[in-house]
């Protein structure tokens, strides 16, 4: 198992489901689940909806095991995967709010196959905010500052690049980390891609763990640390 350590966190090349994470040890979890891998497989005839559902079921149970009694869980679900994620997360967590990332620099429509659905996916992306208990961390002052004094569920910013490895901008992840993470706790990204969350947390002096299963993606992300 390859890993990179910094002063505040660890970037690990491993399958999240195989890691021995202590029960009820995570207070904030922010992740972009790999729904696109499943949609591509289904579209290409190499997968089916039941595989995606099984993944979400396993993910929800694992999140339930490792998150503490006052946890925040923020999941980029994609338009396609949102309903299934809600169905299997809600037995364990309360859906606090649906946030919307409005992408101000969407990718050109001619790069996309399914024009109608894909155009939506590249203009907005839903973020489901789940909580547990009543004492979850929420820094409303930070998000109001970002949103010019308003507490809105729509967050406007552009993609960081057209790279297949990194589409979530540092600004967006920083907003989520600073708004939903107690600076004295640990934040986890179990499907971390190139480790953008770790880069943000290192800068903010917040303890973090990022896990990425794909070795090629991990090696690309390792260049950032």
C-alpha cells in the first residue's frame, strides 16, 4: 500500500472498503463518489444498475460505521446517482440540505455524447449534505463571506481544468472544508481522486485522510504533495 504523509494528513493508495478505520472516528466526510465510472460502464454495456446500487449500499453502511454522532457528510452525487444515494444514506443520516454547485465554465457541449443529460451535468452538480445529531459543525460566517453575505444553497465557481483527474476547483473544496469541518477534528475523502481535499486541508492546518483506489490517479495526485 503506497501512501504519502504530510504534517497534517495522509494520501493513501488503497480500497477504502478494505481500510481499518476506527468506528465513529470521523466528524466530517467530503467526497465525490465514482458515479461516472458506473454510468460509463452501463452505457458501454459492461455494467448494470445493480452494481451501482450495491456500491452505494456498501458505502452507506461503511459511512455509518466510521462517522461519529455529530458528523457532516457531503457527497457529490451527480444528477444520475442522487436518488439512489439518498435512498440508502437516509436510514443512517438526516438529509440537511441539497446544495448546488453551479459550474461557471462548463465543458463544451460538442465534447458530450448525450446532449440533454450531459449538458445538465456540466452546468450544475448536486451536493447532498447529510448530518447526524444536532451538534454538527457549521461555520455559517465563512459561507456567508464567500456568498457576499447571503446563506444560499447555490455555490457558483468554475472547474479547475478539463483534466480527467481534477474537475473540482480548490475554491469549492476550500469552502466545504472551512464551512463543515471542525478545525480540531479529522476530515476524510474516501474516493479522493488526485487528493484536492488534502491540498486544501494542508493549507488550512486541518487534519485529513484521502484514499484513492486507482493507482494511476494516485500517482498523478502524488505530484501535488
